[in-house]
C-alpha cells in the first residue's frame, strides 16, 4: 500500500473526535472541502500544508520529528507523539510486518515531511520553555493602557475616515501612500508619521481604505464603519491585522498572531475553534497579572515556540510589540484581557472585554458660554456628524470639544442648514440650555448668510450606506487560522457520506488526489528504481502513454530514459495525468 | 470604568465636570500640576505642561502622585503615553541642582554625568560655568544664578535651586487680624496661598481681581519678618498699597517708603513703581540699583504679568532673595511665562474666579457685549480705510458715544466707569456725559482726588483711559462701559472687569458692558479679548444697541 493510501486508511480509521481535532488543527483541509479521505490525505500531504503545520510546532516537537521512526511506547519523547499524530504529522503503521516485533505501533512521517524539515542551526536545543523575565504590571495599569490605546485607535480611524471620505489619499504608482499624504494624515491625526503609516496600513488591510487603480489614490470604502459598535470596530481591525502577514510570503498563521500567542503565554499549538453563536468558557480575568515580558524573553520564547519562522521574524518583533500596544492587545507591555481573548480567537470575549474599557457612546453634550460644546465621551455618529457640521473640532481625546464661530455656522448654513434647524438640533441634544451668546451668533450668521445669499448645497452628512459586516463571532477572518465548528462538522459529514474509500482508484487524475498520487508514484519509483508508465499530455493536448525509467525528479521536472530506446525524456509534472508504477520491474544495472 | 469627574485627553488637556460630586476633590488633586486654562460654566479645562509638572516637583510632588491623581479621578482610561511622558518630564526636574558649596560657592551638580555634559555643551550655559570640580559638579559664577536657571529651563532641564536665600535685614511686621468683632481675618484661600508660597521659597500667587492679593502680600511680609521691596505698576497703586499695609499690618507711616517719580524714599518697606525703576538715562537705569543695593529679605512683584524686561533682567541677579509675584491673569501677551517661572518662581497658588465668587469674596458680574451698527458714512470710511486705521475707526465710532450715554442713563444711582483707549473718544465722552476724565497726563494728586470723590459717591460717572486698568481699588464701582480697548488683549479685558469685582454692600451684580462695532475688526478683537474671562466662566450676553432703553 502506498503512503497516501496508508494515510487515507489511517484517517478513515480515526474516531470522529480525533478527526474533528485534526481538522481544527489543520484547517487547510476545510477550504475548499475535500470529498473523500483520499483527498483529505492528499491535501494534508502537500508540501505547503505540511509546512504550515510545522510552522505551528515548537522546538521540542520539531526536534522530535527529525529523529523518526519512533515506537509509540518506547520513544523518549513519547508524550509529544499523540499530539503530532493528532495533527497528521505522524502516521500509524498498522500492517502486520511492522507489528510483528510486538513492541507496539510504530510511527513514521508522511513522505513530504523530511523535505520540509530543513536543518535549522538556530533551533533552541532545550526541550523546556525558556524562563521568562517579567516586569510586574498591575491589572489597573494594564487595563488603563490597553483601554486608552483601543479608544485612541478607534478615534484615529474615525478621524481618518472623515478625512479620507472627503479627500482621496494620493498614492504612488505602486499603491504605496505618498509621503505628502502621510504628512497630511499625520497632521490631521496629530501624531507622527510612523504611527500614521501603521494606521493607514491597518485600514487598508481591513478593507476600510481601498486603492483606486484608475485614479491612483486610496479612498474610504467603508461608509458603514460608523454604524458598527465600537467593540465591533476594534475586533474587525484586530482580526484583519492578526491575519495579514507582517512581511510578504508569511504563512497563514502570521507572525503577528504567533507573537500575540507568545505574549499571551498561550501554547502555540493549541487547537482553536469558535462557534458563531457561543463563546468558549474562559476566565474573564485574563492574565494581566502575569506582567510584561522583557524584549529578550519575547524573542527567546518566540524562537522556542516557532523555531521554523522565528529566525526571519525576530528583527521585526520590537516593532510588532509596539503595534500590539497601539492596538490595545497589550497594555503597558502585559497582555490585556481583550488581547488574551484575541490570542484564543475568542472574538465575542474579546469584544466584551474591550467594551468594558471603551467609553460608551453618548447622545448628549453640554454647550457653554465660551461658545464650545463638550461631549464628555464619544458621541453617537449621527450626532457627532451634525455637530461637526456646525462647529470646528478642537483637541484630541475621549471627550469631543466643538467650537462654534460665525464662520462655522455660516459654513453650515451654506451647506443647507437653517438657523432654526441648527437651534433645534442643539436644543434637542444639549443637556444644558443654549446660551444666549450662541443664539445671537446663530442669528448673526443667518444675517450674514442672507446678505451673501449663497446657493444651498447638500450638507456633509453621512451618505447612504451599504450594510456593515459582522466581525464579532461570525465567519473567520481569511487566513486567521480560525475554524468554525460548523465548518468542521460539515466536512465530517461529507467524509462520512463518501464512506471509507481509501484506495483512490476512482479519483486518479481528479481533484487534488491525482497530482498527489502522481507525486507519490514518481518519488517511490525514483527511490526504488522502478519502471513507470507515464500518462502525460503533450504540448498539443494529446495524451501519450510512455514507459520509462525515472532518473530524477526535481524542480517540477521528471527526467526519465525511455524503456525501449534509452533516450532521455523530460516531463513537466503538471502535464502528467497519472503514473503506474510497474511493480517488480526494478531497474537493473 | 470609573465615573470620575475628569476626562484626560491625549493632547494633555484635562476636562473637569464642574457639577460632578467629586469635582472639588479632583480639582484639588490636579491643581498642583495642571494649569487651569478655561473655566466656563460646565467643563473646566486644565493643561498639563512641563512648567506645571516642574511646578509640582518643586512643590514636592512626584510622578506617582500625579499619575495616581489622574487614574483615580479619570472617567476613562488615561492615555498611557501621556503617563509615561509625565514621568519622564517630572524626572527631569532636579537632575541638575544649584547648591552652595562650602569651598567653591555656588555650584551646579548633577547625578548624571551625561546631563551635565549635555547642558555644558551649549555655548550660553558654558559661559556661565566655571571649572569642573568633578565629573558631576561645575562651579557657577555667583552672578549667573538666575540666568543659568532660565537657560536650563529652556534646555528642558530645570534646575532645583537649593542654594538658599539671604536672610535680609530683619524687620518685624505683624498682621492686625483677629477674631474679635470688627477685626478682619485672613480668608482661607489667602492663608493657603501664603503657606504655599512660603513653603516653596519663591513663586507666584494667582488670584482674581478684588480677591485681596495685597493682603496675601502683607501676610507674606509678616511671615518673612524682614525688610521688603514692593514693585507696583504706578504711583496710585503704590499709595493704595501703602494705605492697605497701614490698615492690615503693624507697619507705621514712617516704616513705609514710596519710591516713585514724585518721591524717592527708601524705608524698611519700600514701594517702588516699575516706571521709575525702568527710567533710562544715558543708556543706564539709575534706579534699578534700588533692587540690589539694599538687603531686602523679600521682593514683591505686583501685577507680575506686566513685569518689564529690565526688571526681569535685574531679577536674574536677585535669586538669593525671596520673590513673590502677584497677579490675577498670568497671561503674558509676550509669552514670557517661562521667565516668570525661572526668575520669579513657580506658580504656588491659583484659584478660579468663579470659585472665589461662589464663596462670596468677589462680586458676581454680568458681562454684556453690545453690538453697535456703524452709520452708512462710517461704514464707507471703514471699508475704504487702510488696515492699520480700521480698528481705530471701528473702535471710536460716534455711534458708541450715543450708546454709552444710553447705558449711563439706564443705571441711575450707580457708580459707573467709562473705559477706553483712544483719548479723542474719551474727551468727547467726558464732555457728552459731563463727567471727569482721568488719563495719562492727569496729575497724580488730581487722580487721587477724583478717585476718592468717586469712592465717596460725590462723582457717579468717571471716564478713564488705560491708566486705570490695573491696581485701582474702587469698591463701589458697579458698572463699567468699555468703549475701546488695546486690540485683542485678554488681560486688559480681565483687569478692567476686575475694577468692579469688590463685593458690593447690597450684594449687587456688577455690569460690564463692551461696545462693539458690528461686522468690523472690532468684533474680532472683542472675541479674542473675551477669551480669558469666558474661560473663567463669565458668559457674555450679546444684545443689540437698539434694545437699550
């Protein structure tokens, strides 16, 4: 039996809870769904899928994988083997020959695994996690820092939304934000350019800003943004940030998500799942009492937990730690409650935790004799928009300060509001009486407006909006590594319906199984010196059937010598439909 | 989330909800490090500045105290970068210290070699330093104490001045207060102001006009028990100080000297005018020596927001003497608040006007802006005038004269001040109102007589130029009509209102009218001028001139 068939048989024999766990740990199998166990085995055996699975392993697990085959009962690291087996990284050998010794089941790795296990000189040799150096951070300080950061983040995005909704952000031909744009945004946000870059990238990643190729600018693409609850806005930003790679070519579980798991002190390879309707039961107290890891500790822990990817990513960790702080995932360096929930992909819990820290939206403001309106918290979006229409925003913080002037009122009237509309609006939403000075100012502005007699234009209110997305507890963010239990159940039902067909005969040349069987056959033939019959499509689309002796297989090219003439013949692997290994016809000489 | 009275903004401002049950406690908690910036009726706003934080450090508060106060009273999470910034800023104060070394005299000492190296690297600082005693200590030229402090403050490393003060010549001064009927007592805020000042050594006390700054000065003098030099804005003010000191202290006529244009007396307590000290002859200031040629134990700077540059310079050389600055409006239109901090001292006490009013120590005031329409010919002249002329044309509109007459008529039996800047306008007003006029060239004796007649009620309307902006005590004045001002000067506006702030015998509300020409630069300047008072919680009513009966 070939390895793929053996793997398929192994999978088919696993009990349902084990399969469920496998699918949670290896979500590649779910998207798109696979129809049979053979297809599942083929999917899980692809190099990229195995590579992703290995990325999630820590140093002892990787070290262990490099030393097989193993006896499940006598291996020195036998505690690791069930977990590796559960992930489909080890196969159980159940045929009679290997079991004759009576020493229990032997394990071996799928054939691609050794190729993926490139020696890593920086792999930590210790099987124990490094001892962290922790700076004490009180829960109050952590909460305060994380809460203020989350609030500032959302306010900055609101400001950016307001700016970009009216002024497209100029970009370079490549789509990068132009330096002048970054400066302009930085001025509006009253922050530095580094932070501005971060916010622009974040909004672009979340799809709030989209690049217009025709005009070469970025535009606000989320008119529904202000309709979302603030905690939902936060969750949306965090999920998109965690699931997008910090550098090009990162695997699905990004370095950002891995770093968060390290800072949160969560096991890197714990299965994660959420349902769209229920939360997992986790202590709401979080782990803030754990304190803040020193940078060195973060790096060491990261190397130990993710040795395969860490080498390339270590340089970016200090910057990513800053980003965690800006996002409110950490507070004063310690993982916040919301950050901890995010590390567990528990977005309902994350939303709930951050909601406790964010100022609640309010629908009232006070108007003062110095011609300012103060909203002692974030105003409901429609009230804030209307207030911005008649005043000028001052200051930066949780409270909104709006200053009225003759100019601002005249501008509002020019935009179509009447003195009566303005007064009615102020009287409706102000918790204090409108001071006479402001009433007089409105009358003066109306008088000036009548003198100028402008053509009324449409007021800059929020435009009609499409429906907003649902970010909390709904479908997983692409690439976030989050799996919905519903998806897992659907996949299991599909496999059950297909039955335990593990031969793969009917699927040769179809779907993902065909290429996997081709690869397996070619590799086995090359390794064992077996003749093969190749069924390949030539460059004019005609299928050829060639018997050949494989010489080598690399770079997607199979080099053979034709069996009858000995002439060399190369096949591109993508042209091969199927391969029959001619058993017993070993290459002689 | 706590439901505190404070909202801490990321831009280093703090909003205080006045009606909140914990507002009073929160105000106290932040007063030591945050500067009250605006005090309108519902939400007061404070600003956290390096100067404010260093003021707090100078008063013995550390960063933990500040952070605790913010976290305790804040309604929402406090921006963490702000907390870090506070800690870093406060840590800068005192890293450099001015000390008295028994061998080398005045020295600048640091606990960090790099900081001393950094500040010594600048040419201006290097010129004031002598040899290095060791890597952490440098000798300072004795006369450079003030200048060095000012430079270090600018460099962001404010030095803690631990070099002490000279004792000054001892001279017993006692307050005449007491609890017996008929006796006066020091008000609680005055007592706290003096205590804060004395504990800090030198510094500024900010109190509203009419809240008794002179008494704070007298109490500080009593605490000092030394000879005192008091610097005031003009001769009338000098004489008011003298009268007040005679009334509130054990000092006698013979112990108080006046050093003004008219008289040059140097006594244990000498009151000198800024004007005479800054009189320049042949390129030198002959009277400035008064500051340093006598062994004063205490220097009092009245209206410290007006302190002229030569006095600043001279004050740099007076760092060994205790200094008390008094003002109602620590708003320097020239932005020299930093020099006040470095050369006079940190702010030791500040009380919002409305808080003092609520306690009944100053009169409530109703501020009214009266909008006046220019006539068509006036408007034409205004529209075609040069920019430089426009304000004068708008501010001196004859239409205002008519309105001022109507306002005077509307307040029969009240003591009315008509205030302005342009003398032609004031001359005309005085004639139309049949009222005496006090301006720059009015003799001091004549001024005093007119003011006294006004106090006695013999004159009910007095027209005054800006000579009456400051330090004028007219308790029964209850109406002021401001017809023109010095462009957008906030402190002039506040000081003019201040003339009405003495509590009235019948508890009457003072009326402060400002006449503003509609649709002109006069209205723009008026808005700027009103900012300080509006920020202190004085809401301006705006009415139309046509509505005045």
